[in-house]
């Protein structure tokens, strides 16, 4: 994005050139199941031409995303394109953009289209969509990860500079990991969810997929901020000494988990150990810690009453469209019927205990480093055990929103057998400035881009 902006500023490139390149790359990839819908070519060229005229008339100052192509996950509204949440029967045509999308457009971005996803953002595999299965850019039949599968592949394949995703249980971080790109999951409420199809409303979060930490920082600075239309919106400083990286904190104490279960994947364990060794060069101290309380919190998401919150959003639609929902999606969400109000309060009280433990962790270390996923799976392996292996993918991600944390996923090279490796930095709510600063320093060391 920064290189593109510089090329625009010096008129080495103009928006029509970039859109022609985008359309060429999309055409070259063919039927890759990345897009659910796209603006027609002539509409994209018109948007590029309009921006080109603006640049000629008054320059591009004040438009940090001028001419930057992006994708938007298909549970986030883009006026003029249908929103499906990967369920054709659910399709509707929004008459206004989601709050975060409008901010992108105002900053000069070009929305190319709506990206594929696991239906109703329920899944971490990228295989639960009637619009086809997008696969990892690493090949080998690997899943793209979900639920934001299309967003991650669109970025990793170079079709767009960045994409909006959503991340309730890891839906932005897992596909970022599976495609070797950056996944930024902000604090809940920092980015408005107005115009986003709810999955688990109290935990939902708009996230960002990019190729560099700097790009994630730029996009977050554009879309973050309070929204009077969103009752879940929360206020935090996101400029100045906020998420613009203007501060350079001293090396941090980095908590390192012990006793991790990689599902027997020794190559993934080795890749994580190597990343921690590299990260140690940029930290004040490595602090070993158990993460058992974090994993227990994560289990509450699908083994506890929060799955009933998903059903609360979709119960009427499910009743009216019994044959229009994928069986695996219905199975997972309707599992919420087994929980009582008593179960809910018990789980809420236990979560408070686990939150208290997590708060004490931040007294010993500023951030936590984790592998993003324990292992990888192929499409065929997911088909053989769709529920259990989906749960494995969320082992290290699904506690984050329940515990009100922020996270940054970074590529960490490849395993010895050529699969994508990844780490995630995790911090307390509104720790985005620290996460971005540390991620910028660590990314080149562990195998990514600053």
C-alpha cells in the first residue's frame, strides 16, 4: 500500500492502471472461489477514473487509501452489492455501506467485491460455503482457513492490497496464518460492527488482512473509532500516540506458553520454537507461562452458552428456511438449544474468574506470543472430521475475544515440509499501539514484512 501510494504521488501509476492489473490477476486465477460477488469491470474502471480526476484536480492529500484496491467479507455491507453471509437464501441488498466500509471509501479505497466465507461466519476451515472452497495459496490441497477464507486468499494472491474480515473465534487470524499474511484483530468495539451480519454479537469484531504490518496500521487508523449507531462501539485513542506507531516502546517482556499441544505436528512445533528464539532478540525477557486458563476460556465459546448467542441471531431464519442452511452450519448453531439460563450464568461467572487470571498475566508480561494454529489440514482431512478438526484450528485463537484481548497474526516462514507457519501476538484490550510496534520489529525477524 505504501509503495502504491508513493507511485500515485509521483504519477508513476494512476488508478486505472491498477484496476486493469487487478482485473487481469482475477481473470488469470479463474474460478478460485475467492469472490461471492464483484463490481462489474466497467464499474471498477469508473471508480478508478473518478479517483483519477480527483487526483488531477486537487491531488491525493488527505486520502491515505487513494486508489488502493480492497476486498470485503460477504457478511459486511457494501451498498449496491448483495450481502449473503455465504447463504443464498439470506441474501439482501443493503442501501448503505457498513460504517467501516464507508470510512475506507471516504479515504479513497476501491472496493473490488465481496469475498467468500464459511456460512454465517461459523467455522475456521473455509470449506463451509455453497459458493465453493477457496484453497491456501501454499497449494498441496491445504484449506485456506476460515471463516474469512476469501479475504485472506485475495490478499495473499495479490488481487487486492488488503481485505476486511471478521474475527469472533479466529476467523481472521486462522486464514491469515494459512496464507502467510498479516491478520489484525482489534479490540472488540474499536471498529464499528454497524452493517455487519452478527455471528455472536457480544464478541464480533471486524478485522483486517494485509501483507504488511504497516498496511494493517494504516487501515486500522482509517476504520477505527466510535460510531454512534453501534451500541457495542468503544472509545480509544487511535492516533497520535495510538495506532500510528509514533512511539517506540522499550523491549517488552513476552510471555511464552508451555505445554502446547500441536496435535503431533513436530514441524509446526519446531517452527514456533524457532520464531520464539528469533523474537527473543527483540524482547527484554521471555516469561514462561501456562495457558490452561486461556484454553478453558476458549472452550466456553462452542462448548458453552455463547453458541446460543449465534442461535439467537438466526433462529427465525432457520425456522423459515429449513433446507437452505448447510447441515454442518445448522448442526453447530442449533447446538445452542441445549443451554439454559442457569448454564449461561455459570459460564459467565467462570469467565470472570478466567479474565481475572488473564489480568494478572499482564503484570508479568506485556504481550503473549502464540502459534496461530496447532497444525494445518487439507480439504480432504477436514471433510473426514469436520467438527473435531475445526475445533483444533481454534485452540489458540478462540479465547481472545471472550477475554477482551487484541491480537496480531504474523507469518513466520514455513515448516520444514513447506507449510505456512505463523505466530500471533496477544495483548490486553486497547494494546494496539504496542502490538503494532512490536509486530513491526518482529516481522522481518520471524519471516514476515514490517
